[in-house]
C-alpha cells in the first residue's frame, strides 16, 4: 500500500516487506544493509518500522547486518581508536544506530568497522572481528557475508556506500586502502573489559568511484534494482560481487579510484 500525504509518499511496513521480497530477498537470507531513512519518504512508524520490515523479510531463519562504523580520517598510530561496543555511536545513519541498540542485536568488537546483527547467524557474523588484521578483509563480517551466499542491500543509497568494495580492495592487496603502520586500539566489550588490539585501519584520502561498477554488476546479473516509496533499492549478490571486483582490481589496482 502506498499513498500520498501533503505531496509526500507515505510508506508502510507491509510495502517495505513486499518490495524486498519482490526484489528477491527471502526467508533465511542474510543481508548487509546500507540505508537512508529519509529517502523512503514518510515511513509509518519511523525507523523501527524499517528495521521490523527487514527482519520480517528474512524471518524466521535469516540474519540482518548493518554497518556500525566509528572510524575517521583523524585516526592513526599517534591517535589510535578507542571503542566501546555499547556506548560508541556509529555515523552510518539512523537505521543502524537504532538497530544496534536493540536488545537482540550483537555488535562486533572491531574499533573502526564494526557491524551489528540480528538473526540466526548474528553470533557467527560478529564474533572474532576484533582479531582481523584489517577492517574488512579475511574473516571479517564482510568477507563472511560473501562466503555465505549473502546479499548487500542498499536502501535509498548507491554503491558509494558499499563497504564490501573495501573487502575486495583488501583481498586484492591494493596499496591505498589501509594505513601502512599498525595502531594499538583500545576496545571495551559488553562486560566492560578493556583490551588492547594491534591492527591496521582504513586510510582515508583516496577518493573512489564505486558507482562505475553498477552497469557491470547489472550486466552480470549480480545487482538488481527496484523502488520502495521514493527510495531506489539495490540487491547485490555478495559472493559474485566480491569475486568479480577482486578480479578487476588484480588487473587494474586503481580501477575504483576517482581519477
């Protein structure tokens, strides 16, 4: 059901669920969701309606993951990350910030690129992230998503927000994605225990043009597009996406950079 209020589209929970299922998301699936609440129009019930719709679309055995990133360009060995899994807010939007605070959500302990997850495999996707040498690479939640036949779901945002590109960059071993020197981060877990972690973090500064991949991904039937309310929706097969992007980067390591 979709109707207009004062020239603005009003979106209901059922409309979101139906739209996601029409695009191909189904019960039992895992999806990493990048999102913009405002792009939908007016959502009846607000941010919680969107979260409830996402969970319903993959219920009963699926898992929804959101990026709860806290990293910044100011972080470096001289200014290392300090992360509190409960109290450190993310900058990735209202949907993930609300999502991570739900009592059923688990959040990974990575000090810059954490994710939160709700569902059957939430523990699998969040555990051990703090032990990864790099934020998005081998054995990170993003890598696990690709190995698990999962999806990346873009709600009202385009590919410029897709963190899985950094996984491809890390696994293709490009030289611009992470800082060269290790940092010693401080991480506080759910029990309030602090741990020092030695790891590498993201390097900011090299602008990307991720959107150039959209036509390639659509041609390969890896990406599908739809619309819910005012929001353009993209559903991406994470495994094929990662394989193809790594292949491209191994041929041209600077392919994703904005020249």
